[in-house]
């Protein structure tokens, strides 16, 4: 029986030994795993994270340095801008305005010298004498002109008015100069105050920027110091935690080794007891099995089961304890690492937030500085534009005054010449005062106001039709003697039916000739041709020089003047017409100067309406470069004309002085391949003009007109054109002048075909 029990016990012992070896191997693997845990890698990761934070901090420091350099550059730019604005406000515009005024004064002096030369010119007398001698051969008597002479001799008040006008112009010139200097000084003082104020604000902002920069630098230094301290503390804590974990693991391993040794000792003692038991059971086995042997076998089996159970429980407890220790060590290590990372990331996040806040503040300050700079530049540009507009307005007024003075002095010179001529012919006129006068005169004047220089009036009595010279011969005779434009008027007591204006074929300038016809228009053509000369016993020949002030049609129907030659005074006598002209111009000039002083644009516009001519410019865009030769209607209305062959050039001219443009005329501008290239046409030009008018406050839209044979009227109206004409430039000009005169409250007139 003992021989049967011993192998079984040995097998159990071998199984237990194998189990213990397996557990021992498992514990050894756990110990190696704990020893091989990658603490160095984790520390290296922590060290890498710290290096990344250092690099980020270095980048932020570089960005801060760049921002500080940008702020310094901005300060330099503002200093340069301040110096530039100071140079603008130092009186350069005053010098330019003074130079312009000096140039205008030189021009006035030159005009005065030219007028003096015209006064000294005495070549007109001999020509008039020759004219008188030739006219005496035609007419033996001169009608009575005592009334006209008396009226002309009363021209002394006109000279007084001229002197008063010159004094008024001098006063206006001095007031304009004082106004210009005072306004320029005020603008300069205002610019200087704004510059000083902006300079102080810039200094304050730069001081604030410097303070913020110093605070950021201090914050950077303190943050770097804190980070170094925290990193040192973190390293110390990590080392302590590692040492603590290693110590605990060593203690646990030592305890496990002791337990394992104790377990081995117990197993060895059990093995010895089993061997002793085996030696004790050996004699029993030889005797054979009995009840004692069976009882002993049961007892041994029970003890073995109990021992196996206890061993398994102890192994389970040991394994659970090992697992618990590993989990606890892992959780503690994770907690420590999380705390360390949080301690590192906290200051880094705070530093990032501070840097973002500082960056936003610096960006806001830079935007504020840029806005301030743009405002200063806009104010300087506006001031220079206002000064330029004032200088342009003053120059325009000076030019108008010079032109008015020139025209008035020319009229005065004509009056003096007329007076001398009439004084020389006074004796001859006195001899012919008893002559009979014509019964009726038919005449038609083609201008609204006509200033007349009446050189001679010669009455023809008892002339036969064969002896009366033809109108063409009279025109040729007078044209050979005079170099300036004139009108020839022939009046008869017979049936005079019409008055015609046509270019002179014999001399320079326009010539007006009366057409002579018979009283019966229904007579045969042969009789009409034979009666081209007037069939009357006496008649009147009147030759005069007429100076046209304005070429505008007033009435196309002839008017009949009853009475003698005294009634033949166009628009009143000469002295009253000139005096009224001077008074009107002086009143208009005073109204304009008062409107300019007060800054009243409406009053200034009304003063322009009181004038007889239009004031402004017309821009004409056409592919024909010679279109300016067809613009006599616009020039005759007082408008300044500028022609262009490209819409873009017209837009540039309009942008320079948009307030002076009254009308923009254009063809379709689609020829010569422009439409295929997609170039700007008339509709695009009008659209650009309308957009500019909408974008500029207070700017009125000019009159838009299209002159083309291929224009679509509906499309042109949709594009903003108010006038659409198919091919006729003269008609377009007349429509433009009529529309402009109606818009200004002037009398409209259509002077073309």
C-alpha cells in the first residue's frame, strides 16, 4: 500500500513544484516588466514638451520684437507726414497764389499798353476821309443829324462811369487779395492746430505703446523665470515619484521573495514530512492493506486537498495583491504626471492668452494710428482742394474783369473816334439840314443788342434808277476801305421786302444786304428781272459800321419804322445803350462778388443767370478729330468747348473740374473696331458720369447728349441721355444751348437749321 501511495504523492509534489515554478516565473516576469517600465521615455516626452514651450516662447518674443519695430517705423512715418504737412502749411500755396495774382497784373498791364497803342492809332481818319469823298460823288447832300450829335456830345457821364468802374475794380481786387490772404492764413492756422493736436495724440499713443511693450517684456521675463522654477519643481517631483515607486516596488518584491522563500521552506518541510511519512508507510505497505492503511490514506488525501486549497488561495491572494499594487502604482504615476503636465500647461496657456491680448491691443493701436493718418491726409487734401478752388475762382473773376475792361475800353475808343468824325463833318451836315427826309424805312436787325458806330449818313434825292449803284458795288467800295467786319444797310422809299445775312464775298466778316424787289410779286418773271432796281424818284443810301455784341436771332420778320431818319436808331441812341450796358455789367459784377464773399452758391448762380451769355464748359467726345470746327453755335453762346477722341480722356478731364461742366456730348464711339475690342462707348461714358455724380454730394449732373446716325433712342434714354439727335451736329448744338438757357432762366433761341 505504501508503494502505491508514494508515486501518487510524488506526482502531486511534482505538480505543486511545477505550479510553484510557473508562479515564480510569472512573478519574475512581473518584476522585469516593472523594472523595464519606460520611465526614461516619459521623462523624455516631458522634456520635449518643455523644449517646445521654450521654442514657442522664443517665437512669441521674436513676434513682439517685430511688432515693436513696426511701431517704431509707424512713428517714423508719422514724423515724415508731420514734416510734409508742415511744409504744405508753410505758405507755399500763398506764394503760388501771389505769383498767379502777379501774372494777372502783368497781363492787365499788357492789355493797358495795347489799348494805349490802339488809342494812338490814327489810320482810320484818312480812310474815313476817302470814304466821304467817294460818298460825296454819289450823294450831294447829308441829312440833318443835330440830335444825334447832341446825344453823342453828352457822353461825359459815360467817362465818369468808367472811372467809377475802375475804382470799384481796384477795390474789389484789394478785397479779393485781403480775402485770399486772410482765408489762406486761417486755413494754415487751422492745419497747424490740427497737426499739433494730432502730434500730441501720436506722442501719447506712442508713450502708451512703449509702456505696453515694457510691460510685455517684464511679463515675458517673469513668465520665463516662473516656468524655469516650475520645471525644476516638476523634475524634482517626478524624480521623487520615481524613487518612491521604485522603493515601493523593491519592498514589494522583497516581501514577495521572502514569502516565496518561506513557501519553498514550507514545501521542503512538507516534502520532508512526506518522505518521513513514506518511510513510515513502507513497512505498512509490505504487510498489506488494512483498515489503518486505508484510514491513513484518507487522512493523507484530505490533508493534501486541504494543502492544495490553501496553496491556491494563497496564490490567488498573492496575484490579486500584485495586480492591486501594479494598478495603484500606475494610477499614482498617471496622477503625478497629469499634475505635472497641468502645472506646465497652466502658465503656458496664461502666457498665450496674454500674448493674444497684447497682440490685439497693438493691432487696435496701429489701426487707430492708420485712421488718424488717413484723416490727416484727407483733411490736408480737402484744404488744398479748397485753396485751389478759391484760386481758380479768383483767377476766373480776374479774367472776366480784364475782358470786360477790354471791351469797355474798345467801346470808349469807338465813341471817341465817332465823335471826332462827326465833329469833322459838322459843317457839311449843317448845310444839308434843310433836305427832305424819307417817308419810310424798312429794316430788320438780327441781334438782341447792337452797338452802332454810325460813320456817315448820306441822303440821295432825285436819283434815277440807272444812276443808283448796286448793293454789291457799295459793299465792295466800303470793304476796300475798312478792315473790320461791318454791315451795309440800303434803304429806299420804294417797296423793300426782305433783309438777308450772308458771308461777304468782298471782304472779311459778315455782310448784310437788302434785297430789292417790286411791289407786285405776282408779276411775270421777265418784269420781275427788269425791275430789280427800285423805281422811285428819290431814295436813301445809309452806310454804317455795326459792331455785333451777340450773334443770337431775335426776330426773323422785318419791322417797319415810320418817320424820317431820326427813327432809324437801333435799340435807342448810342450813349444810352452803352451806359445801360455798363450799369448792367457793374451790377452783375457786384452781385457776383457779394455772393463769393458770403459763400452763397444760389446767389452766384442767379448772378450768372442775369448775364446774357452762358458760363461753363462743354465736353464733346467724337472719333472725328476735327469736330471742333463745327461747334460755332456753342462758342457763340459763350460756352468753352473741349473735344476728345477717347471717352477715358473725357472722364479724366471731367474728374479734374466737374463743377464747371454743363453738358457732355458724344457719338456712339463704336466705330474703328472699338465695339469688337469691348472699348467704352457713349452709354458706358454716361454711366460713369452718373455714378460720379451720385458719389459726390452737392454735384449736379451735366446735360447728356448723343449725336449719332446709328444710335438707339430707347437705349440712349435708358442710359441717361436727355438729347438724342441723328447726325445733325448743328441741331444738337442748338438743342443743347436752348436747354441750358432754359435751365438758367435765360431767353432761349434756336439759331441753326
